[in-house]
C-alpha cells in the first residue's frame, strides 16, 4: 500500500514538473517572439510599431504581416484554454521561426510571409470543417508547414489524404508530426497507392515511415513493400505498381522494363492511356515528366536551327506520344517548340476528330493541353476539328468537378484561359451552357464549390451567379492604375531585362533607338544603361546590356539593394525561357509587370506569388520588339506626364499606332492588358474570398 502511495506521489511530482516545464517553455517562446517583433520594428531605425518601407502601402502591409498578424496569432494561442501546453509550444515555435527569418535584406519580401500568417489566422478562427478543408487545400505546401495549428481538427485527416496525392514528398517530411494519430497508417496507404516512388526513399533506413508501413494490411502497400524486399530501393519498378497489383507483371519483369529509359517511356505512355484509375499515378506522372523533358529540352536547345533539324527527333513518335511530350513539359516548353510539336501532332493524328483523339488518350492531362492551346493561340484550331456535340462534351468534362480536383485553382484558371481564347460566338455559347448547367447542380449542395464557380461565372460576366463584390473590386482596381502607385519618393523606377542571344541584342538596339527622341538622357553605366526622363515626372529606366547579361543584371540588383528602392515597373524582354530571371527578381514594390516574351500569359500565377498587387501585361502568343518598344514608350509618356494609367485608353492609343494588317498590328491583338487578364482576375479574387 505504501509502495502504491509512493508511486502515485512520484507520478504526481513528475506530472507537475512536466506541466511547469511546458508552461515555462510557453513563456519562453512568447518572450522570444516579442523580441523578434521588436527587432523587425527596429530594422528601419525606429521602434514605433511600424515597419517603414518605400511607400505607405508597403509599410502598412508589412506592419500588418510582421507585427499585427503575428501578435494576433500569439494572443489567440495564449487565450485558448482548451489548447494543451504542448500544442501551444509547437504553435509558438512555428511563429518564432517565421519571424526569425526576417532581416533587413528581405523585409520588403513580406508577400512571402503574408500567405502563411493569413493561413494561420484562418485556421485559428474558422470552425466550419468544409471551409477549413478548402482553405488548407488552396495551398497544400504552406499548410503542411503549419500542421501544429490544425492536427487535432477534424479537417486534418481529409487534408492529409489530399496532400498524399498532391505533395506526397512534403507530407512524408512532416509525417512525425502526426504519426501518433489514428489515421497514421491510412495516410501512408494513400501515399503508397499514388506515389510509391516517394515511399521507397524511406525504406532504406529505419524511420517512422518505414515502421508504420510494416503495420499496414493494405494489399497495395504490401506490394510496394514486396518490391523493396526483392529489389531494394535502387529499382524503378515501383512506378509500374498498377500492373504489378493487377498481375500483368511480376517484380522481375517490372524491374527489367524500368531499367531502360526508352522501354520505360513507351510502357508508361501505354499504361497511362489504358485506364482512368491508375495506381501509382503521381509516380507515373513524375516519371513521364522526367522522360518527356529529356526530349523536349533537346528540341528547345535547337531553337536557332532549322525546323527540319530541330524537330527531326519527332519522326519516330506517334501523335499520342507527341501529345504526351507536350503536356508533361508545360513548365519548360518554349513557345516555338510547342507550336512546332503541335503542328506535327496534328499532321500525324489519325483520329476522326480531335475529341476522339483526346478520348483515345484517356483525356490524360487534357485540361493542361487545352490551357496550353489557349495560351499559344491554337485552341480555336483544335476545337474546329470536332463537332458541336463533341465540343459540348469536352466543355462539360472541362468545367465539371474542379472543386474536387487536387489543383482546383489551377483547373479554374485553365477554364478562364479557355473561355477567354474562344473566338466563335457559337462555341462560346456551348461553353457557357456547360458551366451554367454544372453551377445549377452544385450551387445549393456545396457552399465552397458555389463560391468558386460563382467567381468563375462573374469573371466571364455570364448569368447564373450574383454579382461578386470581391470581383467587382478587383475589376475596378485593374482598369485604372493611379500614378501615385508607380511614382514614389519623387520618381518612377523601372528595370528592363535583356538577354545575350541574337534576338536579345536586336531587341536591345531597337529599344535604345525608340528612346532616342529628345525626351530622354541615356547614361552608359558599363554593364547597363540608365535612361532618365528630361521633362515631366522623373523616370529612371535601368536596362542591362545583352552582352553583359549576368553582370548587368547583378549590378542593377546591387544598386537597388544599396538604395533600398526597388522597381515599380519590371519588363521582361526576350524568349519565354528567360522569363524566370525577371519573375524571380520581383518584389511587392512592382506595380506593373510587362512580360514581353512569347507566351508570357502563362506566367501570371508565378508573377502573383512575388507581386500579388501587380498589374500584368502579357502576350498570348508571339512577343515582338515592334509592339514591346511602342508599348513601353507610350506607357512611359503617360507616366512622364503624371497621368493615371487608364488601360482601355492606352490600348486604343496603341491600336492606332500600328498599320492595319501589319505584322505589329497582328501581334498586338494577342497582347492582353491587365483588366482583361481573366486568369489573374480569377486568382486574385478567389484568394481574396477564401
């Protein structure tokens, strides 16, 4: 009896010590966060609860993110009496880590922190499980880095199942954070089912994933483990899980097929097109992307060769194989590469219609393909090769169920791009009928789906949805850009990117010639030039010389870092494959982003990650210096005169500058002003209402 009492006393003491330790840790992290907030506040030299940047808007937004939002999160954590101290510690530690990353060199990149803090606040306050699922799903990668804030919420398990299909690698990195939960094995079964190649990387050593995999009694998961036991982790046979489970292949046969890139590529295309439900789908798609990029990069690299040389490798591929090469290379394919491959695919197509062709390919990645066709101005050509009934069926498949898709926002943008590219009024009516029909089916059954589709309908300005206040605000904001937003501290700053290839050198020469008109001083800075307006509002344009591509861009960046003044206008000049250099340089200071490259329209979502308030000018097909330089000159004349930028008015002015039927006139028709960029409008509005 005395032993029992003593044991109980010891346990009570241990519990009390542990409780006091956790409480002390909560207090410690609260103090650390307060210290980081003070440090960030002092980055501008003054402790005044205000993060001062280069404009009032930026300062207000940065203060809201780093100081106000972070403090609201901390207050919510500390005041939650139902939250155990161990969870409080985990959540406070995450806030501390986010603030600790902020320094004088990156404080102006607050847009990278803003979505994370916004997400935390929403997770803390939203009680509706379905809405919380939609919010977590809208940014899976960010949500996986905030598990401590929702791991005990009913939305956690369904979210992890979605993450298993969309971000399996990132999910497994965070597995230890929820391996104590009842659904720990169920989630791993889902990863094994869709991404066996990700599971295999955890099987070469003993870890929590390996341990839990052995607990599974799921047949598919057991098959993945059987591959490991027989062939280890060096084999690529995991990617053929679908045919292993069905009994079509044994492990040795799968291993032999997967050894060779050529045999694996052919087998994957056949397997991908054979059925709708495909085990190991994520791994199959990753393997296909790798194989397709091998071929497409070679064609990209030959962009200065004749078409006969450049596209010679396509002779051995069928139309379906060329289609596969294109859809799995979306992120890297050049505009000219896509156009050349598209024409060769169409020439080899033996289906009775393009709809039948998609059917033969099991509609694999068809939304991506339709979006690419829209982006490169081939959509109307593709649709012209199918009948009215087939178009209606295609549009029905395109618009239905995107709220359930793993990439629902990307799918919604694909719909917007498609609708905006259709030129035939009859075809447009078919599209509208398809989306209105589906909207009526879901509007009272699924609140989150209704929200997404009502925004899409409002963007298209067609019936069936009530006027959307958030959309109206976005539309109004995009029609006119006040001069005050791009004229800060007494000047407008711009950066123009040029690249060292024949087109880049030609474009640079034409650009300099355009500004040799008496209104500008051109100052040679060695690796770059500085153009300064002589009269009117002060404008400074920094443009690297193409022959000093890297040195010039680095020197301009160093100047901006030294002055702390980043460009209000960023212009990308050159091929689409150089666009990342300009996009990755963007800061929240950028109010106008002009993508003068071919197919710049496809990069809008990337631009909005870095500069969420930017207004974007882009081309849906071929960018040309004949349009780019005239557009830049006219835009700068508006700024120089101190006028607000009214995009409709500017586009009307530009349209009159090009001779009817000329190359410049034809190319200009494919340039999209900010207020008519349906994809950007949809992304901005949807993120705002979530």
